[in-house]
C-alpha cells in the first residue's frame, strides 16, 4: 500500500453551486481520497471541513491549487493531520438540548463540558419558531467524547444545574 499524507482542509466563502464538485475534482486530480467531511450553508456562506489523503508527491501541488481558489473568494486552509499516540480511553455520549433562545446558552453549556475534560466531537445548533407560541427555540445536538474516568451522572448533574438557570432541557444518552 502506498504511503499517504493525511490532510484536514477548512473551507469558507460565499456559497454558490459547484463548490463541493470543485474541491472533489482537485482532490481527485491529485490522486487524493476524500475520507470524511462536514459542510453547511450558514448566513450565505459555504463553510466546511474535510479530511483527505493524498500521496506525498502530490501534496504541494494540491495545496497550491487550493490556494488559487482564494481568487474565486473561497478561502482554504490545509493542515497536516496529527494523531496523538497516547490518547486516554473514552466513551461517546450524545447531548440534546432544547429551550427558549437567549444569549449565553452555548457558552455556559460548553464551560460545563470543558470543566469535566470532555471533548466536543460534533456540535450542531439551530433556532426555530415554537409550534404554539411562535417564540424562538434554540436546539443543540452534540457528540461528546468523555474520558472513561468521568461519570455520565456527574456531567448530567453539572448540566442540570445550569439548565435551570438557562431554562433549557438537556438529555445525555
């Protein structure tokens, strides 16, 4: 098997049709393999992060072509992926949150999560109109990577303390 370089690309720019195809074509033209990605349209912008592998002899040329996308308004940052060798044992836990929208929800919840040494693997938030009242609801879904020495019940108790102040419902599972 040929040696491959593992790269993480972050991408942002004005959204328009064909952006994903443009990125996929450049990766393929340099004999790269698109492994995983998260992409979204946010406030008129295309934002994404993707993980690719490319033969080392193609890395520089791919990086150069990706930088040229800046002329089209698409900012791409290329980072070599590094893997920590001595990672502690972890468990994945899903977090669901819903409540009336107000400033500070993400800050307070993320502060509690970080205080326990828990890492946020994925995080998605939305606001929507409540069905009956029409008030703005805030929803969040997260995938948390918890060290095995952290008890879910302890994290749940910490989150419940702030959820009362924030007037949100939080479920871990």
